C-alpha cells in the first residue's frame, strides 16, 4: 500500500509554515481581548474574505470524503445539493443579513431573544445548535480527516484525530475569527487549485468524461478475486454485490428514490438547506464579520458562484476513483470491506484519498494532503469558534451575568475541549448509518433537527404577527417529532447486507426528507395557530427585527451597519 514519501511530507510542512505565518500576522492584527475582536473579527472583513470563508467553512474534509464517496457509490445525484445551495445562500445576503445587521445581533439565539423577548427561545436554539454540531459537523469532520491520514500515513484512527485536533485547536484558540478568516482565504485558493489539478489528472487517466461515464456503469469488483482472497460465496446477481445504479448520471430521480426522492428534496431538504445557509451560526457569523452590508452581499455572491465547483472537483473524482479502483472503492459488504477500510458496510469513503495516492506524483500528493488538512482545519476552526460564541454569549452569559471579558474568553476556549470530547465519542456511531456514506449521514441527522429552526426564523423575519409563544411551542413540537425519529434510527440500526429489515414501518416506508417536510410544516402551523391566539406584538418591539421593519430609523446610539460593535454582544 502506497503512503506519502519524503517529498510529500516536505510540501505538507511548507504549507503548515505558510499557515502559521498567516495565522501569526492575523493574531497580531486581531483584537483578541474583546468580544467583538475574538468572535466577529471586529466587523472589518471585505467581500472576498467573507466569500472565501463562507465557501471554505462549508467545504470541509467531510465533503472531500463524503461527496466523493457518494459520487463513487451512486453517481452525480448528490450534486443536487450543490445546485440549490448557491440559490439559498443568496437569501442570506439579500434577505436575512440585512435584518441581522439592522438588529445588531452577534449570534442567532440572540436574534430570537431580541425578536420575541424572553430567554427560552434563545436557550432552546443554542442547545439545539450545539447538539447538531456534535452529531454532525465535528464528529464527521474528525472521522473524515482521520480517514485521510489513515490512508496516506498508515496511522490509527485516534492518533490521527489527536494530531488534527492539536493543530486546529492551537490556531482557533489563539486567534479568534480574524485568524480563521485570514487562513480561510489562503486555504480556499489551495483547496480549489489542488482539487482541480486532481480532477484533470483523473479525467486524463480514464480518457475523458464520456469514457468515464461508460466505464463507471461497468465498475464492479473482480468477483473471482474477492471469492479467492476473502472466501466470499456470491454471484453478480446477489443483492449484496455492489453494482452501479443505471441512473447514476441522472441527478433528479423518481419521487420514491431511496436516496434522492424528487419531492422530498424540494419540500423536505430545502428547509434544512435554509437553516444551514441562512440561520446557522457558523455561516452567518462570517457574513456578520463583513465591514458593511454590501461587502456581506458580495461575499455571499462569490460563495454562491464557487459553490458549484464541488460537483466537478469532488463528486466526479469519486466516480473516477471507482473506475480505477473498483476492488477497493466498490468492495463487497462484509469481510471484504472490513479488510479494505475497516468498515463492513462499504468503503466508498476512501474514494478521494485512494485517487490521490494512486495517480498523483510525489510532491503533488503532499499538496493534496495539505488541501485535505486545510479543508478539515477550516471547517473545524469555524465550528469551534462559532460553538464557543454560542455557548459563551447565549448560555454562560445567561448563568453568569457579571462575567468579565476575560472569564468569557477562558470559558469559550474550555468549552471547545468539552465539545471535542463528546464528538470523538460519537465517531464510531457515524459509520453505522447510510451504508457508511458520510454525506448522507449528515443530511439525515440534520433533517431531523434543523427544520423547526428554519420554520421559526422564517416566521420571525417575514410575519410580524408571530409571537414568542407561537415560535416556542411550534419549535418545541417540531423538535419533539424530529428527535423522536432520531432516537428511533439509533435504536433500530439498519440491517447488514443480506439481512431482513425488521425496523418499524415509519422508518422504512417514510423517507427522511418527507419526514423533514412534515416537521417543517407542523412547526409553522403550530406557530401560526398559537400566535393568532396570543396578544399581537407591539410594533415598536419588533422595529428593525423583521424584513419589513429592517429600515426603521435606528436609535442614535446604534449605527449598526457601519460602526463596530461596542456593547451589543454583551447585553
């Protein structure tokens, strides 16, 4: 098995030197002893840095591993998420951010508190967001990054995780959001150029797109080899034998497709996408760090343009990898897959690192190693910083109203350590679901938790009549529905290949995207009904807090869009 050589490691070392230099410069420029300097970069970032940071914060190692793996397993269908994302992200810049800036908030839970009053919605959203980060973002990123290190270096899972956390943690804890966004800008360039180079090399290996398309539909493991080496008895008609889907090159399939049902994607996936791009702290925090509204909008436009690239530089390389290495990437579930990648359910997740190690020359492999680490670090440091922001300002500040800036800084950094510990413990669970495909695991878990959040923010911003009681009880019922099914999928594990599926019908017959549409609809309906029976909000209490009132005159002390934050984040 091929690993990185000395030349590769030299390139990786050079990359880290560059990152450290950029990080040190950014640290010197950042005001890390204040809330605004550490958490929102002083609201001084230009449109390019905002756009690059939005892209890199979204595209982490789980996308290199997950998107390429899903491409290897099922074709270009996963690219549908790369087409609706650029559309939804424009809603952030042109609808949501103007309201956020007008309201003068620093975190998403803080917006709910200002919009509705009271504390419980703020605490509700903060807790729900941190759960999402643990179950999806951090745990999946750690696994994806460690998988790449395992393939490239031969290290163990937890030693890889430790090294990744050590490097990322140092950069995040020392520099705050200013360092994150400066390093994101550098890593965005490295990421796109390196992945584009690999894509070109991959297509050259298989003879171009049309040749790849023909070969992909025939890419199955060598049955004779598998039977002789692994003593597996089966034939090509066996249900466990990994065969390419005949519709692999069709992005949108039927309404009952097991992975991407058309109506489920439109009505069920869209709320989750809206939550991610328009209300998730990791994403919105970058837009709020812009020096003005126009720079925030320019950043979202740039991010939307380059967001379509992963279809070509991640999904298609995964498909090329299956063509070139079908015995590894398209392994037979069971003993064969377990020996190849340590997972019995499938090895499509190794498609990208396998391609890197297989076709790139010495030195270039090191560059791609740096790209993968860049993706991981960018995603993790973004999540760490945003999680720390939410916990510090939305939870700890509620408990310790007299906490000093120094205390808040220390608590925020210590919370990162706790969050990482919980996420590491969750890593083994990730591999049991969605046939080991990381990207679809993220989607399923997110679709059980995020729709109520999207519904609450939509009603809060577009319907002035919505009340605190309506939003809270709507979110509570929607979250109860989502968590009930989330607990069920962990209690009733999916069967291994060849085993009978004994799970309850509401898990097997109702796709999670359709269930997400139900959660979103129920949340919105409950919020509307309860609000109509409650007292109508005072217009002055929602001034500058809805889309329709965002241009109301600001108080003299709050020229929010162009002035840096003073005390807003601490109130």
